[in-house]
C-alpha cells in the first residue's frame, strides 16, 4: 500500500508539473495577444479589446488619463478621415509568476497624418492574469518615448548667449558658443553641449525632457535662462 501511495503521489506531481505552462510558450502567446490588441486600435475594434481585457482592467495612458474597462472601450474609435497608421512591437519582455505575467514592450507607431508621416514610440507596461478562458489584460500603463527634436542653426558668431550665469552665489556656469552648439561648463562637472531647437530654446542631446530657454529684456538683451523640465522652471541670472 505504501509503494502504491508513493507511486500515485509521483504521478500526481508529474501531472501537475506538466500542466505548468512553458515560459517561452507563454511569452509567445502574450506577444501574439498584445499585437492583436495593437492591431485593433486603428480600426477601433472594441470586440477584440472586450475579449482580451479583464473585467477589472485599469489603464493609464500617455496623457495620464485613468480608465476602467468600460471607459477604455467607449474611447476606442477608428482613426478619422485622412489618417492611417499602425503599431508594431519592437521590444518585448515578460516576467512570469504563476498565473500573473508582467510585460514591458516598446512599440513603433506609423501614422500618415493627411499625407505627412509621423513616427513615434511608446513604452507599455502590462499586467496579465491567467483565467480559465485564457490570459486577460488586467493593468496597463503607457509612456510616450521622448526623442531629441531636430536642431536648427543659430548665429554662433555673435554668440549673444555667451557669459556667466548664476543659480546662487556659489553655483555659476559659463556658456560659450562652439560651432553650432553651446557649451556649458560648471566647476567640478563635465562640460555639456546644447543644440538650438528654436531661437532662444536649446536642448541637450539625449535629454529630451529638458530645455534651456533664454530670457531677454525689452531691448532684446539676454538676461538669463530657465532650466525647464517639462513644465517646471529653475531660473538662472546672467552676471554682468
């Protein structure tokens, strides 16, 4: 009897182990389902989203809008006249734990906007849960992947931006024009390079969240700049 009990236990254990999904197959399935959801955005295919969304799904989009399932489906509309586009997965990673999977994927967007082509990227973090009906999307957060803007030339010979600028009495930077760029030097720190986005607005390559925006007095003389991260400014004053 003991031998039969041990054998039965081994059979049950082996069956349970075999029932566990192979991580690679789960990744393939979730990637397929994710691309299916992306393909359903442009035509406004609510049936596909309704099928793959968990009833308790919650979504935070790139504009910080929070939606539940009903709101997600209500806001899903086909692209308007003159617009065509699609989203394609470019990078896909899965962390699997029992019946929960956390997925991060970066997607390439192609949008023909009335004859002008826009190419954007989005970073998504999704949480899926395994149900008797299959994997269902429970949570999603989207981020727009920021990129450097195109740069424009400026009058580096006149170099009206050159000079010393102070944040405090102790924190001072020196700005100079070198070629088509501004160099910013602060004692004890590596020099930084900024390119012009528009007149008086400069960006640092690789840091698209920030801008250096120069300020002028009524006579047009540069009086300082603000270091802007999104909508928040830190002011610097130009020294005599």
